[in-house]
C-alpha cells in the first residue's frame, strides 16, 4: 500500500520536515520513491525501518554510522559480520552511556534525599549557600562522607 508523506509522519510520529531531512541525509534503507508529479511514495517497510532508525538515533548513533549501516545493508549479503561489528560497537557505547547515566542518577537521588531531609527537619538554611561563605563552603550537616559519595560536597 502506498503511503503519503503526511501518512508516514502521522504513523511514525516524525514531522514531515524530519522525514525530508532523513531522505536528504540518506537515512532511508531504500531510496524514497516518487510519483511522476514528484510526490513521495512510502511503503510499510519504510515505516518499519523508520522505527529502527529513530531508535538508533535516540540511542546516540550518529548519522554517519547509520548511513554506514544502511550502505552495508544495501550491498546485500556478504557483509553481515561488518554490520554485526558496527552494531556491537554501538551497543558498547550505549552500555557505557547507561553506566554514566546511572552514576548521575545516583548523585541526583542523593541530592534529593539531602534536600528532603533538611526540609523535613526545618533546616533548609543548613544547605550549601555560596553567598554564605567566601570559600564556597557552608555545607552544614552534609558531612565529608556524603560529599564524597555525591562527588562534590555541594548541597
């Protein structure tokens, strides 16, 4: 079934502008077909690829790497090991970023807990305030151990 760019935009959640960008950047697995009047024609497999492509992008895969992957796939059988290697490299990068995000989330959770505890005790004025101390200290009640866990000592 032929789909218009508007239908693909609606079904994919991408804007018409984004679809045109993806086409210009060579990010479709198959070249976008056009009618004699120049209108773009899409098919179900284009939607399926867009779902994969948008996940690759949201996972941080660069446009160049997506183009490389598409180029390998377009060449057909025989380069599956190269495609797998590309995907494994990206998988490792995503795993590393997830680890960094987990560490960042730990710091945010620690900060939330410190603020909640100070506010519950009515001691919000004990939280770090750069204008209170010329040295940037003023970390009342946080303790060295908590600061080391949070990575900054700044509440």
